[in-house]
């Protein structure tokens, strides 16, 4: 993401939605993410990353292993504890009347490997476009799953290890 860009996701129990705030320059873009959209996001991430990396023909287990490795690498290098910084001067809220309820999320892959997320509102032409790298997409998806966990949404991400799965015994070589 470009310098000066911040993104935060927090679960709002009253709305039963995730509020995504995207700070760009002098604007504070606010988007409501529903459980249904979060499910679509998680499924779409796996598909778009498989496409960009050219591994969609590989067996599913191999694709998920690659996804897990990349997610763990992206998450390990990010600082999710840093709070969303409010600007010293008031940011212009977008949309001005309150957060936009996102009805559709579109992932677009560019030839250079970069990605683009397009968040669109239903029944209007209003949308928000976020250019993003593959690594940043892993980080955002991790933030989404953390916020969804606070809401008890029960979403599962195929690029994260299943915490309830039994641990395999260590391999031994003779």
C-alpha cells in the first residue's frame, strides 16, 4: 500500500458487522463488512492468489500449503498491535453520512502481480478501490479473521492451519 495508508478492522457487536476504516490522505473511508461478505472475501482470496501464482492446476492440498506458508510469512512480518492513528487534523469521512454497506467485493489481478480490491455498495455506483500487494492481502485477510472471531462468526480460512486438527507426530528418519 502507498505511504500514509492505514487500514483497521473492528467488530461492532451492535451492528453485527466489521467496520473497516481505510485512511488515505485526508479521507477516512469507512466500510461495513457483513458476515456473508467476509465469507465471500475468504473464498475469493484463495482463488485470486492461486490464479496470480499460477498454481490453480495443482492439487488442493498443495495450494493450501503454499497459501499457509505465504500467510504465515506475511503475518509474521506485520505489526497488528499498532493502533489506527487518528490524524492531527480532522479527516473527511467517506461516505459523509456514515459507513458504506458493502454488497459486493471484486478481486482483480494485474499483469505485474499486484491486486486490486473493489468494494461496491448495492443499488448505487458508489465504490472504493484499494490497490494492494499479495502480502498485504494476506495481512488484511488475517485482520478480517481476527475481527470475525470476536464476533463469533465461525469463519474458517483455508490458508490458516486448523487449530482443532490433531497435531501430527514428528517425523523420524532412521
